[in-house]
């Protein structure tokens, strides 16, 4: 399946929109990264969606309350994503050097950790504002997908999290994969036994643009689904919390499918990639949330 550059598009995009001069960088390359812009675009999208909800009388949160809610969301996403990355993907190194949490310039965020962070933020905000967390959760999940979409697009621009080898005409050659052995060696499991690193990693092969698959499945498709449920059904009024559960399951299914095309960057768990394995817990959490929402809805009718 060895390919030649002439047959496929070679990824050559710069991860920086604008890079600082070397004299300004003390911790490595610095500047305005597309990844940071993706996070900003996600938060801005969420802000305007929340504003529209209030205008259309689908949300009780006015402009001031939206800003308060966004503050909790931002903290949940950033802290949860970073801590989740350390715990779920770099546990061994984290135990040896907990300060990796602070070295954000090295990159590293985990979407599953971000979900946990957002859940904690929702509970925190609900307690702070003395509200039920269930309707808050429904509103939050309806604005999360754009951030997932932009984040995966940024992954593609960065030339990271690329897919498995393919001979399809849509395959992409990622030159940075030649340097990826160092990235794999950051994982203690591979560092202790470099022979576990897939041998195709260091070869020039066309790969699935799995980042774009993820943007479509995890971002666009889940967005269409939750927006359809939010606007075209009474689920948020009839059973608060159910939409949040449905989103968790929808995202988990999308992630599990996409992982079949993505090159694992950590050892497998029970024959599954880390993304697939952790997504099973999202399915379980979503099912439990739906069950609780339905029980609460039935009780409210009695």
C-alpha cells in the first residue's frame, strides 16, 4: 500500500495563523494557533446560540446569565480537557511529573475529559444559581457540537490525529508523521517498549483524513441531531435531562465509528482504541441520564 506523493495531496498547512518571532518564544514556538482560534469559534458559537434561545423564548438565560453560564462552560472545557488528557492518555508520565498539566504549550486535550469537565461545571453552576442541572444540561449540549466541529478542523490543519493507511483517492499524506515517533514516545507504554509503535508510522503513506470524518460525525451530525430535537420536539420540556443523555450517546456512537479510521496514538484497551473504550462510558452515562429524566417526567405527571 506504499504510495507516492504525486498520487495524493500532501498536507502542508501551517498550524499557526501568525507566529511570534523566535526572540519572543521562551517555551517553544509561540503565536496565534488555529487550534486556539477553533476553541474561540466554538465558544462564540455557543454564546450566540444561547442568545438566540433566549430571544425565541426557548431559554430563561438573558445576556448577563449567558455570560455567567459561559464562564462555567469555558472553565469546564479547558480544565476538564487538559486534566482528562493527562489522566486518560499520559497517566504514567503524569504520575512521574504532575507538572505536565501546566505545560500547555506542549498541547494535549481530551474530549472525554472535556465532557466530564462540562458536567461538573453544569452541577457547579446549578448549585451556584440554585437551579436544577437537568434543563441546564439540555441547553449546554445543544451548543457544544460547533466547538467539536471547529476543534477537529483545527486537528486537520495541524496535521495531527491522522487516520489509518488507505489506498483511497481521498487519502492524504501527512509529512509530520515522519516526526511522530517522538510523539508516540511521550506515552510511557511506548517509551518502555518502542517496538509497540506501529511500523507504518515512519513510512510515507496516504492516510484517511480522519479529522474531517470526526468533524462531520462528532460535530456536524450531532449538531443537526440536537438542534432538531431542541426545536422540533418537546423533549426539553417533557423530560429535562433526556436531550443531554441522547447527545452523549450520539457523540459516543460517532466517536466509536470514527475511531475505526483513526490511527491509535496509545495502546489498545480490550482490543479497542482509547477513544472507543472511553466512549462506552458515555453511552452508559447517557442511558442512565435518559432513564432518570423519564422517571422524573413520570413523577411530575402524578
